[in-house]
C-alpha cells in the first residue's frame, strides 16, 4: 500500500516563529488532507489539498503531486498551535485515507 | 450541530466485558469509517462502510463487529475486551468519489476506551 512519511517527528518552537512540516508519499494520490490533533485529542481538518496551494489565516499548504510531497507552513506560531499534525493520503478510488505518523509540535511562550 | 458525533466519549471497563460505541453523521455522506489510534498516536483504519455495506475490513479481530443500520450510523461492538484494545476509537465520514463527492474525511471527537 501507499507509504506516508512525515518530518520532522518532533518540533519545538518559540512563539512567533515560523515552521514548515513535510509529508512525502510513495504513490500518486487523489486525496491529501492535513489534520491538527489538539491537546484535547480532537482531529481538526486543516486542508483538503491533493494538489496546488491553499491558505487559511496563518496556515498554508502546498502539494506538488508530481513530486509526491506536501508542505504545511505555520507562520507566527502561537501556543494554541501545539499538538500533532497529520498528513493523510488516498491513492485510488474510495479506499480509506492512510495516515503518516505525525509531527508533534510544541510552541512555547 | 456536531457533524460526526460519537458516544460515549470515555469508556472504562474490565477485561472480558462487551461494549459498544455509537456514531452518527449528519453530513449526508455515504461512507463511514472506524479508525483506531494507539498510545503512540498512530491512526489506523479498521472498517469502512459505503451505503450500509462493508467495503473494508483491515484484519481486525472478529471480536470487533461493526453495524450500520443506515448510512448515517455506524456502530462498533467489541466482545471479550482485552487490555490491548485500550485506545481512542475515531469515527469518520466522507462522500464517495463515485457519488460526486471529493472523499474529504471528517472525524468525530473520538471515544477513549480503557480496559482494566
């Protein structure tokens, strides 16, 4: 099946700093999503982005499908950005999303 | 209104017991899923249902039995609970690509199961 690798596995940032999270995948995809799991365990949809670039406030994402990677940018990080960021992909039909192992982000004041 | 809702949010029980987790979605989606998140935060698919029919069963022990009475509900029943079943179970839904959806996945808030 398709493989998903996220990097870095852990990241500690000072409040106000910017960061880039990466997701590499091993096959073509028809769906790619970024999720944020907050400290309370909720999985929040950030982006549905099988290709192209999207922005939502301080967050933006870019997927280069031909090169099999996606990037999530967090600018001016805040303590509320802390949590685990997951990339998930689907490579055919309606098969379930396959998740990466996540990037654990800690933003300190 | 919550789009994908699960109950209960927390469940503590003894080994050997049987328990159920319920899930309902009001998004009008035709596909529903159960994912398991282990202690290392890894999310893995367990089951997928499309219009009440099982389409994915990812080598889950047969002590786990999903039931979908209609396309808005997908319940998970677990028999003879074991210590290793302790995890957070997430329900999710999406609209099938074949039904003019884009397959975007939406999750419930999770149900934390602790087996003692």
